[in-house]
C-alpha cells in the first residue's frame, strides 16, 4: 500500500492522463517525486522523451532529481545540452544537481561527479542564456566548495563567465579546445614591450605596474603565472598591483584570504591600499556580496595606521554600498568616516 504524504490518487490520474494540461502535471511533479510513486515511472519516462517542455521538466524532477534513476541520466544530459528552451536546460542542470544530492556510496557518487561536472562547465561557457550559465556555475562551485554558498547566490544577471566566473574551477573541467579564447580589444591598451617590461627586474617598479595594468586591461590571461609570481615581489606597489589584478581581472577567488592578509599585515602601504581595492573587486566587478568583504574593509578604515590606506579602504566601502559621496584627498578618518555606515559590519567580526 502506498504511504502518501503529499499526493492524492487524483495526482496519479493526472500523471497518467495523456490529455491533461502539461503545466498541471509539472505543478505536481515535486510531490509525486517526494512520495516515491514508482508505479508511475513508465508514464514519467514517456514525458521525459516528450516534445512538450513541461512534460520534459516533469520527468526531470521526478526521475532524475528525486528518484535518482541512473538510466535516465543520459537523457537529462542530452536535454541540458540540446534543448532549444532555456527553461528546460536550466531544469536539466538542476535535476543533475538533485541527482548528486544524496548518494551514500562515495565511490559511486565520485563517478557521477566526474561525469556531470564537465557538462555543467561546458554550459557555463557555451550556453546562450545567462540564466542557464549562472545556474550551472552555481551548481559547479557548490559541488566543489559548499562554503561559497553566499558568493554564488549573489551573482549578477547577465552572468558572463569571463567576468564573473572563477576559472580555477571551470578551466580544469574543460578540454583545451573548449576554453574560450579572449581576443585582444580592437584598440589594445598594452604596448609592444609591455610583456618584457613586466618581467624585467631591472625596470622601475612604477613602469612595471603600468605595464601590468595595461596587459590586464587587454585580458592577457595567459600571463597569469607571471602575475602570480609578482604577488610576493619585494616592491610593495608591484606586489599590490599583482594582487589587485589577480582578483579583478583573473577572478581568482582562492586568493581572497591572501588578499585580506595583505590588507592587514603587509608592511608597504601601497600593497595594503591595492589589497583594499582587490577586496572590493569581487563585489563591484561581479555583483558578488559577502559581509566579510565589508568587515575587512571596515577594519582597515579604523585600524590601519596610514591615512592613505584608510582612504583607499573607505572609498571601497562606499563603492560596494553604492554611496557616491566624495572622498577628499586630505582624508581624515575622524572627520570623513561615517561610523554609522560601517558599524554593522564591525559588530559581525
């Protein structure tokens, strides 16, 4: 006997009725899946291969997301990649997330993860709809690092992986041929000798910082390793500029803790000021909002012993909060900082 918690016999009838409104069938899919009405599998499998969007989504929710039936995994991946409807592709991505949700056998689950994650990565790069790209990115990041929940649930509309994605998690899942090639701007800012200048230890640090900024503006992503090495450079302006570009241009989320360490502990004020800008870059550049970004900036505003760093941190607080008030050149924290604006973040430390 069926133990019903959320469904009624009327729901069975609705699923089995091929003349029923497909949207009505989709509306009850979650509770049908919850009550594990496995005797409806043949009808639901037929829906999964239907030409109707709602029926396809009904099959995805029940057979793949709720019941985790491996034999329908190929169809879910096929719909993720080939459905002409963004809503179906989005539901297919979510069904694959549901499929992975509760598989007790770790080795078996690892096999499915190895199969599903590259599919999400390809949709992040290739899907024409920003909402599908964003959903796949969320699922991918959360599968690899559940602690990034707040980050991936505040991603912007019109999600662009080149601007808003963490390529340290996307890139390794793609075949080299699938990694997008970023063309240089039509009017590049960098100069012919900038790449050599960036690596020239005999060149003035100021000139190397300028070269780095121009190369980053041109999205010269292939120079990442060079930029990473500069984060520990003896010159504070150069190592600060490298940290800023890794966060702002290369979107390296894994550098967040290093960025905050630089913000609070680097002996060079230039590096600390750049780290303030890097801390805000994730928020202002990508629409990602974490309380921790403002907590660290508020701390720098009040605790740093150099007014130039305090000014830089205060400017980034205002940028994150969308406050357009001016920041005077002769910045005085006792005069120019609105404590009421940052106290809520200080209280959460």
